[in-house]
C-alpha cells in the first residue's frame, strides 16, 4: 500500500500528487504551494461569486477558508451559487458550502460563520485572515470589510458583477488607493436584487481566486491600482489605471 | 458664452437606467464634470436621479461610487474637474453584485 502522507519537501506525497500540475507553474512551485497551505482567506459571502472563489481556492490547496454567509438556501440561489444544492433548500447556506468544499478538499480547514459581514463583526473575522475576498452584494458590507482590512493592513480582492459586467481590483492601502476613495459612502440606487447569470459571477469569481493565489504566493502582478472592467455582452476586457485621491 | 458638447458612455446599472449605452449632452460656459452631470440630469432626470445625481448637489459633490473615466483613465473625483469639449467620458457606477 502506498503511504500517501510521506513527506515530499514541505508537502505530503498526497499533496504533491494532487497539486502536481500547478507546481509546474513558473514562479510557483513547492514554495508557492506551501504558502497557500499556510494561508487563511476570508470570503465575504459564498453566493454566485464567492462560491466560485471558494471552490477554486479549495482546489488550489489554500489551508484555511473562513466563510461568512447568513441565511438558508433559496430556490433562487441555484442559478449561480454553485456550492448550494437542490436538496439543501431551506437549510443553512454555510453548511452546504462547507460540505461541498470538503468533498473536494478534505485536507483543508473551514471556519463556517453563519453571519454576513457588518461593522460589528468585521474586525473579528478579518483578523482571522491573511487575505480577504469581497463578494458581498451590499456596499455596506464592502465598506465594513475594507475598513477593517485597512486597519489591519490586509489586502482585499474586490470583485463584483452586474448583469453581464464585472469588475475586479486589489485594495491594499497604503500601497493602493482605499476602497473609500472609489466608494466614499453607500451609493444611492443600488438594490439587493441584481440581474445575474451564474456564468458571469463564476467568471469573475475564478479571476478573483487567481488574484488571491497571486497575492498569497507572490506570483505575477496583482491588480493593485488597476481596475479590470469586464463586459461579457461584448466580450471586452479593459484595465483602468487607478490612483489615490489627491 | 462658448457652447460645448460631450459624448457620454454608460456602464452597468447606469446603462440600464438610461436605456442607452451612450448619449451626447450639450451646455455652455465652462465644461466641468459637474456641468456635464447637470446636463445629463436635464436630459434624463429620472435615470440620473436614480444614481444620486441631484440638482441641489451636482455642483458641489459627485454621487458616491460613480467613476468618471476619460480615455480609460480615472478623472479626479471633483465637480470642478475640467472636461475638454468634444471629449468622450465613461460614467461607471461601482457595482456590488456577488
């Protein structure tokens, strides 16, 4: 019988086998994988966007995910929230998410928090993480999370979508502008319900996961002071240069 | 007093509210972000108001979360920022769908 837990460098033989194809990525290797294994990532909501982020980070071997999402699975979640299942309707979303992620990666640690980010819990939850991913549908949550992350010097991967458009950037003051430089306060007119295909939230979710991996592993050039704007109706991608307010 | 026109492109919920992806607005005098938004408010009052562009505030403050881009570069978020007549601006409200 093969001992799948024999150490290979800093990774077990099982890990080396599972992650072998990504270990070949230039600039990543065993040291990058070890960084992911040691990392904790907070994801604010595991809905359409956050589900894709969480699934990709679980697949990539991030050691710990802190998932914050309140409420029970609704039928209307199922067009996009890929960690939710039909038989989970009426049950806590966070438990569906935990179960699905552990099916993929039973080696990881998951802290499942049945709460949405708010000013009262943001410092506590952000304090558990090395990096946070903002996939919340309300600006109040985004502002609370960014305020807490800024106080702790933790980078935030800011991902959002609307209809067939999406945006992605990395906020990490003082290396970048602050989220409040872009959104000083809750904008008028944004509503809780927004038009969405799961393929749109999933697309930007995968990109947000890649930005997170880059930040954790020191790989490539994260979207700092740049905003990626995506229009899937026209299949156009453009990068907007951002600078801090004067 | 000099006349000006500015070509506007809309994204996300603004495009949906305007029911068009672009519009040309006109005005006279100094062309700034606030006078452009005031012209937009005049053309499409309900849609502009839905994003927080209001007559009483447009001259003093931009709506929170509205980005104004010129040639893919973010313009300073100040009402008095000068816009060159004939320029093409993109009005991009920040979005929060997850």
